[in-house]
C-alpha cells in the first residue's frame, strides 16, 4: 500500500523557470512541468537564489561544467517548504530552509557520487544524479533530497536574499572544517580579496580564529578587509619580493592553517607562496580553481609534518552548523550588500554578477 506524501500548500502542475538549452546562450524563461515529489524529497518554493559571479562563463561553456542540457541552472537557494515526502518528520509547510546544492548519492556512504545542483557534477555518477536532481534554483520550485533542506527558523521574507550569503560562506566553511581550524589559531586565506576568499575571512573569524593573514595585490581590497574586521586581519600586498617571508612576519605567531581559494586565472605561484608560509605541523587545504600542477618540496612536507589535502564543497553537517554561527551573530550576514532581480530579468542579473564587486556582494534572483 502506497504511503501518501504530505501536501502542504497545494500542488502546482506547471512553473516558470529559466532554462539553459545550449551552451553559448543565456537561459530563457519557459513554462515547464513542476517537480513531482517522491519519498526522501522536499519540494521548496524558491524565494531567493544567488547568481554566481562566473555564471556567464558557465553559460558560455567556458567552465566545462558537467551539465545535462536542457537544464534549469541556479546553485543553492533560500525558500519555503511546500511539501515533504512521508519520511520527513520535522519539516512542515511554510518552514524556511536553506537548499544545499551539494547532492550526494545514498548508496555509497564512503565514496558518494556528487552533483552540484544547477552547476556541475563530479564524474559519471554525478551525471546520473542529474536525472533526478539536475534542475537548479532559477525556477519557482526546487526539488531537493530531504537532507538538503536545512531549517533556518523564522525569517523576514525581505531578508531572504541576504541569507543566501550562506551558500557563498559554505564553500570556505567546508575548507576550514577540513583544516580542523581551532579557536585561537592563525589562518592564511590565499585569495582573500575574491568572492569566496573574502567570505573565508569572515567565516574564519566567526569560528574563532585569532588572526587572518590576507594576501593580495589589490590595495583597496586589502584595506577594505582591514576596515571591516580590524586588527584581527593582517593584509599583505604581494609584490614578488620575499612574499612568503612577509606573510610569516605579518602574522602574530606561526601560521597554523593555509586555505587556498584562488581562481583558475591565478596560476600556481601565489598558491605555493602561501603554502610555504605554514608552520611546522601546519595544515594546508586546497579549494581553488587553479588547473596546473602544484610543485611543493617533498622533503619540506615530510620533515615538517605538513598536512596537505584537497576539499571540494563541505560535509553534510556543515550547513546546519553554519546557520548556527549566523543565528548566534558570530557570522554577520549584514555585511553583505544584496542586489535583487526578478527571474524575468535573469540576463541583467548575470551581467550584474559579473561586473559587481566580488567582496561581500550578492546578486540574487527572486522567482
């Protein structure tokens, strides 16, 4: 005997969505079938969905994203629960949730396949996940696995766009969790003046870092970080002259953790410069987009007991604990500037995201 799903606000047969039909073109609005809810799933009414600064590159095919076309793009969202499957026991109609876009297969807990909803996949298994969860958040409704709908608590609808900053902060938060960052430690964020790197500075401080060393070449951006966070941030302008030494000297003590979030255009030189500044027994986490091989000295790694690891995205438990940091006021989402567009103006939103300041700035669509 089938167990009925628990409808909450009523069923929509159709919805408006932005559909990417081929690379090289922007997504266009279409009326498509609304998602059909199944066991282990939650149907969410999308209220705010962030637009990545490099969304235009994805749509042009320049990022080589693994996407099964046609697809509704859009990675992560803030929304309200419309309906849940029969195995949900806590979520109810109207609950505010963060939709975590990192969707994992459930049939291999140690090595799950992953698709980043509305953006890309990790290998063939991730592409298989897109058969069910390929469509992203640039639509009126979004279907996610139950565990990907993370309760937010009460929320002012006007603030939904600002809370979508959590989707940006989740990336560096995953890296800092991988580094096992502890309160009182010193962190070096390589790429601190970028979209994800600047968020990493805020998240590291929220987690209790005593100091964040912030290298970069943009003096205005470095000064802005210092203005926002005060003496706990130590900006260092990279010049190519003993940069590793100057990074070490800028810190109040040994650098415990290096988190790299540099984009593909950066190359390996600044990654190596930052990594070599870490202390003996220190930890290095690579999360950026640099495509070239990174040369680090074998003997230096071995003799100094350096931990080097890569990290893509964040663990399943990360969204809930990040929300707790924001609810406690430790992570101040009020520092993000939000520019909102209706879904019908997605082209304008994509253009704005590409040209707006990358630090603490959000471009959001509201379906």
